[in-house]
């Protein structure tokens, strides 16, 4: 198993995509062009991520602001923070996502990020979704499954109406973000693939933008293998910012 070392990189989403991920993953970021050979859905027509072309957007007045139920009430049980060889992932309680046709239950959140500096002290673009061709420094995904129709996320993830994911675009700036520090400060303890640890629970609503009423909505897929075309995507228009100092090790 190849080790996945965060030690000299930028805290969390500052993961370097390694040549070979852990042996159980069967894919790497360097062989993206080959994904569809092993995972047919990766060659499908409803693949994510996408570039959001704002000039081509259509306003849908029937869409309501996103409702996150329970996010601000973490409870006493710790979250589990883990390194799966591709990214940092954090488990979530069975909170609810409202304003959708079905009830969706939270499962986990994880990050996608860049790997290089852009020369100005910030990260070169590393988000998966882009807006008018512009990539953000990183992206947070909060994953939920359709608990009205399916017993768990393992069953739901391959179903067309199985998942709902919130996407948060992240930029770097001057001011520290105390909400994200709840995760960042523990990353040194999960430097290698397969490592995990409990961390104190916190208000996860604070990781999201203030305005949950402005977003881009579309039907797409998981962004990594097996690329199931099962995701109702909500990518928030408002971005969040973490400091350049904060993300340095």
C-alpha cells in the first residue's frame, strides 16, 4: 500500500494525488482517461463535474433555499476523520436535507483540491466544478442518500435518484476560517492512507456559505469511480474563504 502523506502539503484539501492509491481503490487520478474501461458509468452522458456557464443558466422559481436540518446541532458523539488514500473524509450524523422531492440523509463530507501553488501564496485551482471556466482553490462535498427510497448509501449510490450532494467552492484569502479549523488542526494525525481518528463534533452548518438560497442545480454523477449517474447536485453560488496562513503546515 502506498502511503498518502499530507505532512508537507497544505492541510486538508491540499492533498497531492499520488501515483498509486491504496490497493483497495483500483483507480488513481493519473489514469482518469482509462476509468471508463473498468467503470462503464465513467463514460456516461450525465457525468460530473461540469463547468457552470452563467450566461446559459435558467432561473427556476420553484426551487427553494436549501434546508439543512440538524447541521448546527452536533451533539456529543465525535465525528470520525479519515484518510482513504484519495482525500480526507469526515463522517456525519443522520441529519436531513430538506427542500427536495424526497428525504435525504447525511453520510459524510470530503474535499477535492489542488496540488500546486500559483505563485501568489494561494493554491492553484483545485475545485472540481468550475464557474465560467474558473476553478476555485478547493471544493467541499457533503454527501446525502435518499432515505425515503433506499436503506443505506451503499444501495442508493447506484440508483438514478439515490444521492444529493452539496458542493461548496473554497477560495484562499487573508482571514482565518474558524469553522474549517475544526478539521484542519487534526490532519497531521491522519497523514497516511487508512488512518482515522475521532474528533470533537462541531457546528457543520458553519462550513457552508451564509446564503443557501443561491445555487446551481443539475443532475449528474459521482466525480470519481464508479461514477454512478445518481447525484442531484447543488453547487452554491457563494464561496467560502480560508486563509493562506491557515492552510500552510
